[in-house]
C-alpha cells in the first residue's frame, strides 16, 4: 500500500469517465475461508481479498491448526475435517467482526478451551447474543469483557446441536457464525429468531450460498428459522470469490457526486451481496444505471441529485457512501432502520453526524436513523475513527468540493488497501 500523507487531500475532478475493478468480497472471502478450513480435503480459493480483515482470519485459522497458503496465486486451504486445535495463546481478531464472530462459533469444535480477543474497539462490540445461542446448543462459552463484549472464552469439545432461539436484531453475523459451524454439530441445528426479527437478512442468504457450495444441507423453515442438517459436512473444492459489491458502492457513488460515468467490471448482478442494491438507490436520486451480465455502470444525473427517504437495513455497509452522496442532493435524505451501525468498527451513526456537519450539512442521528439536510459546503479534515468505510466514503466528497482531506487514510487497508490509488485513477 502506498505511503499516503496524513491527512490526505482529495483533488476535485469530473465529469468522470472510468472503468474499474474492485477487490474480492470480504464477506464471501471470510465465509469461504471458514468453510474450507472445516472441510474434508483441500480447497482452492481464487479471487480472495487480501486485507487486514482476511489476514487476521488466515492467521487465526493457522493458530487453530489449519494450513492456509496465500503466498501466491489462488489460496490453498488444507481442510481440517472439523478438527481444530486449541492454541496456547488467545486468538487475536483485530477489529474484524466476521473473524471474531465466526471463529467464536468454530472454536466450539476445538480440542480444548480457546480465548478470543481483539482491539480496544472490538472489546466494545457486543457478542453475547452469539454466546447465549451457542450455550443453548450445548457449547459452554462466556464473554469476559464489559457489557457482553470480548474477550470470549469457549470451552471447546464439540457442538451438541438441537434447537435454539437467537437474538438477531443487532447483527446477522451472530446467525451466520452459528450456521457456518452447524454442519459439525452432533444433532441437526434449528435456529429461530427472537420475535421473528433478523437484521440484514441478505447477509444470511450469502452465508447459505457459501455453505451449500461446500456441501452443507441447510434450508429456511418459514421466514423465522433455519435448519442445518448434521452430518452433511463441507468438502474441499475449487471456489471463486466474487467481486465485492460493498467496495463497488464507492466508484458508483463517485459518478453520482462528480458526474460522468463509472463502470465496474467483474461484478455479477445475480449476486446475493446486498450492497448491489446501491444501484437502485442511486437511480432514485437521479442517476442512470446500465447493467450487463458481469458489469454495471452509473451515469451521474443530468440535473441535480434528489434527496430520498429509504430503509437501508438490508445494506448497512452502503449507508456511509450514500450519506455522502446526500450532501450534494436537493432536499433532505433520511436513512432508516440502521441501528446496527452503532456497533460496527465505530459508532457509524454518531461519526456520520459529526463529519457531515463539518462539511456543512445539518445531519441528525437518532437511535436507528440519520437525516441529512444539505447546506453550503465547506472543506474540512475528516476524522475516520480507524474505520475504513468512513475514509472511503468521505473521500468521495473531495471529488467535487475543494478542501476535503482524509485523516488516517491507511485505515482503508482493512478491506481495500489500494483504494486511494483507484480513486486517483478516476
């Protein structure tokens, strides 16, 4: 990754005319790594994302006794057939939510107790909804941090299975964590959602796609439960990881802000990645969208962007980019039903409110929504809170308005180390 100055000034430009490729999906990469690690036999993963989040997943799997070779070309994972080794030292998940949550569930299969920990921010991100569900399935575990947060201690020794109800209102990753490990339970696992509520359901469907690709048998039971068959375990295979729809949101939104057109290649529009839904929202705001079998193109509006009122519960990772687009719209934009943004890499609703106001907007966040009323724009140095999506999103404002600079630009290494190189190429 280049050694960018801190703060990093963003040079205005436009209208744009660009074609880009985005990295592999972080969500799919970490799901596929877990399935391949537990599988019987070797797997070859092509297109995997090289980033901070996937590095801590690979390192943690190595500590659990799984050989993952990412040295060159496609990644090779020597599956452990469900047999994980308890390391002497705690597993370190950094600030990777998928690593912390997915491996908390997988650690139930280890041959001894495991402690899983992370950064100071990870110790503020609750995980007790997951540990309670695992205990209901017969796997002793507990949180040792304040307010149900890591460190987490998992007894290991196996996952008995059975029926459990999980509180999935704060994060779908708790559900995905249980599901990814469930094929190795002693009995079928049926997971029900407390009050029938599941946040960001498309991410669970993404998990089911990966599980089925590796040979698991898993099905919805109505709209409020999922059943995983014990014994239908994962098998090693060749698996291609698709391009990241969450990353594609940034070049798409660049076209909306700076004008012109940006095409993203290598992105299948049949994907279950929920952030592909940003295309429909940009259309509502006045952009034109063209689509092909493995590409999509956004053309900036012929007139002014329009503010919208939208429920973004299904695509929370795209909220930050859309909030920055809203700075340039006529009229207010309200983004609703996104309470889970408060337990991400930072409290993203609070961070958005603060940084959007620096740029001149009247931004107001409440428990689960954000309203942005554009005002006269001004330049500002943007604090990014060690949050990659804050850096990537607010850099887009600098494509159109002078004086925008990004503090701690290196935080984008969490998911897209070459992000600012891409931005400069537009």
